[in-house]
C-alpha cells in the first residue's frame, strides 16, 4: 500500500523565547544564530532535505524578521552583485529559494497543541511534519526524513524519540508503550513533562513529529493541560488511544538550542564540523582550557 507523500511541514514559532532574554527582547529567538546561520534556517533546511516543499510557519506579533529571512532581499543582493560579490549574493538568494513559506498567526498563546491546530486550514487533509525550533538535530539522514520513511512504510503517525536520564524527563513529552522492532515502538500513553517517578519511560520527544491529519480532530478535543495550555502531547495521547501512534528512536545528535549551554554546545559542535572554522576553534579551545 502506498501512502500520501509528505510535502508540508509546520514549524511553530510563536513563543516569546523568554529562556534566552535579553537576546530575545526584540529579535525572535528563531533568528538567533548558530555561528552565522539563524536557528530557523537550520530547521527549514532539515525539512527541505526531508522532501518538504511547503513550510507553514505558525507565528506571532514581532516575528516578521523570520518571514523576511526566507524572502529575497533585492537591495542587498543587487548591491552585492554590483560589487562582484557573487558568492555572498548567492548565499542570500539561495535562502529565498529554499521553500514556499506560508505564515499563519497564532493570535493567543494557548500552547503548542493550539499552535499546530492553527495550521489546520493550510495543511488540509494531508499528513505533515512538525519541527520545533528549539531542537537542532544533526544527523546524516535528517531526523524528519527518518520519520517520513516510517510514515510512508507504516501509514501511521510517528514521533521521534531519544532516551534521556530519568532526572530530565520533566523537560519533555514522554512516551510509553511496547517495542515492535528495533528502534520502533507502539505508543499507548504519553505524558507532558512528568515528574521522574510518574514517567511511563525515559523516551522523550525532542520536537520532531510526522502526523496524520487526524491529529486535528483530537487537538480540537484536547483540554488545557500542563501550564493551562493545550499541549500537543495531550492531543497525541488521544490519537494514540483513538487511532495509532508510533515512536521511532532516530539516529542523530540533538542540541537544545533554547537553553544557553545547549546553544554553546551546538555552536562548538557545528564550528568543529566546518573546515573554514575548525582549526581556529580548536586553537581557541586549547587557549581557554590551558588558562
Ligand atoms: C515542547 C513540547 C514537549 C517536547 C519539547 C521538545 O516543550 O511540549 O513535549 O518534548 O518541546 O523540545 P517546550 O520545550 O516547548 O516547553
């Protein structure tokens, strides 16, 4: 049986980013860079490398910089072209060509589940991916592609999971269920940010999902949960019970870029992978570690 191809991704980007104040007072947290590439560009590139064509950004007031980033910037690109700085002009233009960006407002901050539901009129009756902007995942096969491969084979919604220490389960949506085969689990239960002794497992969802459009029916029925917000995790719990939900332990390294140390971790890891920067960064690290 063949299932519909996944061409749409929803990226919730309406949060205030208070974990990274004061940087996020005026600049959307999604625009903070890992070296010279805004975090949201890494996320959109993951979606595009996974086969996504339409990126649906669920946004809020004061987030226009994100939309502008994925558009052309004629003044800049013209002036770079005229100065014969073709390489720089191309860097700018290539971002404008990455995808179709469709943006929709979440007018009230009612939670992640509500943000995903805001995208329903644009997603329509198609399966789609969800990528959260605070989670950067470095993987040979993009994490979203790994989940799409499972969806295209199994025909059921799937969340990406990773094992975390018990002490950290309260930072994540946690899944419980039984193993079907290597790396794949049938989910029977989910809890948003449980206390360590109430967690159904230590498999956490770090912000990657491929969902059937049925999730929208369940999100419409989801009551406010943790923090009084409509949680995506609670909508997924209804989907797991009323339909079917899988969890896939993806391959790759995840960075929590919504957190200061996570941001430094990602910056160092990405810098050390770049041939133009790695030697200089190694030198700097040696200097600071010796000091
Ligand atoms: C959100 C989700 C949570 C998920 C996490 C991943 O929480 O609600 O289920 O595990 O993202 O980063 P947030 O970190 O936005 O509070």
